């Protein structure tokens, strides 16, 4: 259509009013097919209401034309009128050539609304109608990937990779690698990550590759990849903790500690870095620095249970029982709770000769740890010391059921029978 081409040139030359005036004039004598082309162009320019007016006029004349329903649905989506768009797409006849395309669009809309089961059913219906259409396979793969059902996405990505390596600007190898990692198949994911990175070095893919290598126990590969990522983007905060862990697996503790320090320099609010700093210090026998690391982690998050428990264990090994009580009491003030708190408090109160408090916490901990041999043994001896012979007998009987070969437990029970 000559007038349409001229109008497009005017708009491209920033002569918008001139172009639109030409289209308005052309509409008066345009054929129905030409009107549809004008509506498409107006839609492309974002003139949604103008495009809608033309489509409504054409729908009145051609109520069974699927392309009209599709374009109006797309306009409605841009107008954020998704419910009306779904109603329009539902009007497309199953025998219309555009029907499968409408299924794909309506599947996207239902997924946006959180109706994943309906979305899946629309995609599977499209797959049944056109079983060899790659666009549908891609839609299913992306749908399952977005839902986290990676085991369902994998076969579709594998099928697509037999014919293509990317679709819609998405690297299918990278997607497949992500899904394989998502189901724990890290070893299988590595070559796909590697292939994707050879074509395009992208930092998020590089990070995922390093993580997969780490999870597959290829620690040196993980180290090399994390270091490469660090050179490309030192502010990629997530890399430092995993780099340190990879170093630790290779018994490179000094390098691991340096990685943690670099990570803290980049992000001083990442509690996991301070906690791991404490663990590394503890592993190297530096208890003072370990305590500092755990405290810094807890200062960032007073409810950081793992750090609280690890700090308590350090205090316990140093026989600093009052500090154990203070540490856990502070955590409970922030409404944090873990059953191990009860066990640690029971032991700490026992060692500080606050026996009533100790008994209270032992009894509470028992409801959780009644199958835990180490706890039962500690609890049983405490009850013996407190003269609670009947309760102690119950606990030691339980211990004997867990370890019938224990001569020591047998002797205690024999004495309790006397």
C-alpha cells in the first residue's frame, strides 16, 4: 500500500503528524486488507485506541477471522486489559489457522495470572495439534523451567538442541545446563555451560558454570572460573563465599581466608561471609578470630541460628557457660528459636549449678531429641546426679534400646534396679 509506506517514511523522519494525517486520509478509501495493515502499523507505533477502532470495524464485518481476534487481544494486553484479551482469544475457532498461535498467547496470559495448570493445558493442546512445531516445544520448555519443574523442561530443551542452539535470543545450551543443575545433574550440565560460554562470555552463565563445577566436586575448575568472574566483575558479590569454599576443599585455607576478606570488602553486609570467616579461623585454631567472625554475623542478623549455635559450641568448648546463656537468651529476645537452644541451655545451666533451669530445658529438649543418643546420655547422667532415679531409669532404658551392647548402660540400669 503506497500511502502506508509513505506514512512510515514520514514517521521515521520525525514527521509524525504528516504521516498520521496521510494514514487517516488513506483509511477512507482503503480495502479491508489494507485497513488491517494500517491497524497493525498503528499498534506498532503504540496508537492502541486508533488501532482498536479499525479492528472493531473489521470484526463487525468478519466475525470469524482469527487474525482480527489475535491483534485485538495483543492490543488489549498492551492496555493491561488481560481478562478481555483472554475472552477475545477464546473466540478463535479451533479450525482457524491462527488457533495454535492463540493457544500460545493465552497460555502466556494464564501464566502471568498464576494459573499455571491452565497455561500448561493450553500448551499441551497446541503440542497435540502441531507435534513438530519447535515454537511450541520452546514454549513448553520455558514454561516448565519457569515453574521449577526442571525434569519436565529437560526433554524439550534436548529436543530443541537437535535442531537449534538458540531461540528468541535465548541460548538453549545454557537453559539445558541450568535445568540439569536444577535436578542435581551437575556433571552433565558442565559441557553445556562450557559450549554456551565459548559462544558468548556472560557473567551470570559463568557464575552458574562455576557453581555446577563446585557441586560436581571439580573444585579447581570452580576456582579458576570464579577467579575469571572476579576479574570481569569484582562486585559480583555471590562469588566470594563459593570461591572460599572451593579453596577450602583443596586445603588452600590461606587463599580461602583471603577470598572471604575480599568478599567482605565488596559487601560488608553479607552475614554468610562473616560466619564463614569464623569457621575458617576455627579450623586454623584461631578461636579469638572465630568468635569475632560469629559475632559479626550475628550483629548483622540477630536471628542467624547457625551462627548462634556455632558460637555457643565455641563457648561450650571454652567452658564459658554464662556466655552460652547470654548468647541464646539474646537470640530468643528476637523471637528466634531452635530446639538445640534448649539442649545448650540445659548444659550451660547445669554447669553453672542452676539445676532447676537445667532440668526445665532438658525436659523441653527431650521432646525433640528423644532418639538422639548423645542427648539422652547427657540427660540421663544429669538426672542421676539430681537423684531423679525413676526418670533416669527411663532414659537409660531408652539408651540401652538404642545400643544393646553398652556394658556401661547395663551396669547403670542394674544399679538402678537395686
